[in-house]
């Protein structure tokens, strides 16, 4: 069997079979439900932006490339870190979708960048894009390596300690320390990725070409994601503070960006009457005047 219910007495059979996660009470079940809700929000978040890009055709002007690269870098490190640090299975599944959605968003950005005037991306950005794209392949293969483990072993977080374990803080293993460090860098990238987009909106004095549904669903998804982690019961013998410490980078990455997303939300309100591409239009007109 995929999950070993003997390691999770009184646990839900279907949750163990589907998610390989122990859910012994309503708090654990609520954590799973919120986690699934966050995944649904993140899955839905990309489609409004794809539609907006196809409708306006100015995705390369509306979104900052550094915002997209920072988002991809954060999601890539989030996937690696959550796997190495033995995070909740739903956290790993969500991280996989993050990377795939980011690659789709970046591909669409590059398409409109070339279509609108044939302007190629600068070499440093090309190098970063290739590095992050190639780096996502071995990251996804980490999940494949997990299948080589004993199928009867309960993977993911060990939610039930052995009877002889004494209560106390759960120590970090060497792999978890590496994953914790990578997850911390991922959180920093998440926070930094919003700044270029805020600056781009401010310079353009417009949010045309950017779908607010993208940020609204990301805000909702991050809120549900953070709540799902906080609601999960700690392992027996592990205190609530120690549990939060083990998940701190992912909580900061999900809940910490909410403040910056609120700033972007205010920009949508402030610039809702702004003309799209005003900066780009002024630059083109000035160039034509100089040529004449």
C-alpha cells in the first residue's frame, strides 16, 4: 500500500492512500482541505493572466521580467527545499505546479517580447532564464527518486514518533538543514520578486495588461497555504513552536508576500484610469520627432 495505516492509528484511510499523509482529527482534515483549496487557487491564478496577455498583447510591457524570474527562482528553490526538508506532501505537490506554471508564464512573456518589435532579451536575463529552466528538471526528478524508497514506508512528515521517543524538540537532520536554507532563500526571492513589478506599475502609471485576478487568487492561495500549515498538528513530542520553526521559511514565503501583494492591489485601484503603455507611447513619439 502507498500509505501504512499502522503508523497512523485512527487516521483517515483515504487521505493516507491519496496523499500519504496522516490525518487523525478534524484539525488535520481541515489542514488538508485548506491545502487543496490553495492548490486550486494557484491552478486558477495563471489562466486570467494568460487570457489578459492574449487579449491585450502587451504582456512584455505590463509584467516585469525580474518579477517573473524571481517568482520562478523562488518556486524552484521552494520545491527543492520542501522536498529536502521533509515538508508536508501537499506542500511538495503545490511546489511542482508552481514551477510548471512559472515556465508557462515566462514562455508567454518571451513570445510577446519577440512579437512586439522583435526585441531580444538581454544576455544576463537569457542566461538566468535558461539556468532556472534547466534547474527545474533535476528538481522535478527529486520526486521520482522518492519512488525508489520502500513503498510500505510512510514518506513525508513522520507524524507518529516511535514509542520509545522522548518528548522534546525535533532535531534537524543534515538534509533538512540544507532544505531549510534553500527554503529561506526561496522566501527572500518571493519577497524581492514583487518589488520590480511594483516599480513597473509605478513607472507606467498603469496596470493595463496585468490581470488583477492573478494577484487576488495568489493572495487567497497563499493565505490558505499558510493556514493549512499552521493548522496541522505537530508530531507527538514536538511543541508548537518547534513545529513552526521547521516550517518557518515556507510560512514567510506564503504569508510574508501578502503585504506586497496588497501594495499591488492599491496600484490597481490608483491606476485603473491610466492609459496602457503611456511611457512606451511617449518614447516612440519622441523618437519619431527626433528622426523628422
